[in-house]
C-alpha cells in the first residue's frame, strides 16, 4: 500500500471541504481523493495497488446523520451510512421489502455485512481478475485505452449483457438489483449542492470509457436511498446462484417484484446480476409477462426475452442458460409467495 494522507471529518460539509477540487474529469472512481466508510472495497484495492489515492477521507462520523432506517407511509428511506447487516435484520424491511433483506444477507460474510455501508456497497468495483491484478497492463478500467485482457483471456465470470469492445467486466453487487426493482431514488450531496436521481441512472455501461463507472461528479456523496411504497414490493425476492453457498459472488442472480391481479401480472420489475456490466433492468422480460399468469411456460418466455441480446465469450456462454433458469425460477417462486398482511 502506498503512502496517503488521512483525514477524519464529522459531517458532510467538512467532507466536501476536505475533498476540495482534487477530482478528475473521469469521475470519482480513480480520483486522487477517496471517501472511506466501511472500506471493504477501497482498502482491499489499495492493498493490491489498483487504487492509489493520495488522500483518504474517513466519513464514518456521518453515520449519525446518514445512517437511519425509516419506514413510513411513503415507503422506506435508507441512510447511505447504514450497515448492510442493520438493514438486512430490520423487521420492517424483511416484511415489506423482502428483496432488499435477502439481497443484503446473501451479499457477503457476516463480518463484511457488519462493516460495509450501503453507499459504498452500490459503488463496489468489479471482481475481474484482470482489473485486480496489476501485472496485467491491459485493463481499460484501471488503465484507460490499454485494452481488455478479458476479451481473449479467461472470462468465465464475465458479462454477457451490456458489454462493449472495451470491457466485459461484471458488476459484482447484489443490493443494487433490489433497488432497481423497487424504483429506488438516490439522494446525493456534492460541491454544487444536493440532487436526487433514479437509482437506474447511477451506473454507466462501459461503452468506450469503462473507467467512468457512475454518473457521480467528483466529490459527490451518496447520502440516502428512498424506496416508494410500491404495490409490488411485498411480493419480491432475490435468488442468487454461485459456485458455493457461502461468501461468493453471483454467477447469475435475479431480483423480481410482482403485483398480481386475479393471478395475472399487473406490474412486474426484474433485475439481473452476475451477468451484466451494470445492475441490469430486464424490461423485455417485464413486457413479456404483462397480463399473464406466471407458470413454467410464461416464466421461460420472459427469461428468453431477458437474454435475447446476450453475447457470450469463450468461457462464459453457460451464463446465458444459467441466467434464464435463474430468472424463470425466481419468477415462479415469487408468484407462489404468501404475502403477509
């Protein structure tokens, strides 16, 4: 790990002042100043020499102002500094927004869930071996315009949706998919003031600039996530398929939320993980289910629609069929849920 300056701040105003103008035009992910909360991604990548900030700002004191879990008639508000375990164990979240609790519980080990903050969780960086191993010079995320070693390398864990000729790295998180299916909003504070955006607008597909991973401006902080009281929230679940049951990233996952009317789909939201470069909303699958009862045939048709544009590489072609089966199974399980009153 390289030397760096460490600052501890007490509130968001102090954090923004400490950050100053040290950002870059490429956004926050490779900036010379980085915010530190749980540190479960940043510290790891600093040890690997993948991220090399010259200044680290400890924002853990912001948990007092930005760490609450609030459930009211308008829905759910999660402070960005709330820890994963706190939210996953919250009884109101488990009852009324089960996809969130399930995604968080399946995301990591108990120790990491106790440390990791929600804001940092949605910003975690890819687990691509070529990104995390600096002996590989070809990584457009880490070293822009250098190429992508994964394209012709070992790409079993890589994306089949949302990839480009510059990057096929998979987005690794689980919580993000839950936020997508619940139409979440993100509250942000930055040098130019506060703003709110749809969570679906936070992450950027790789395109020609894989190193620009989000729409956050330099210095901006995520302060909260708000989830409206949508009628499909209770009939929701998260299904994760991985190489082993404990502490492993998804090969394929599906977050689904469904509103039924006399057994037919009135509204549905579907998000896929483990198979895409960003948290992936499967709108084609949603459209395929509109007005239909969910059975084996309709679930499979929706899954086929979700992966109609998938593009496989040498080692990850299995993810297309695995992703389809994962989604179809999640839809059938969600449709069969007994919803608490």
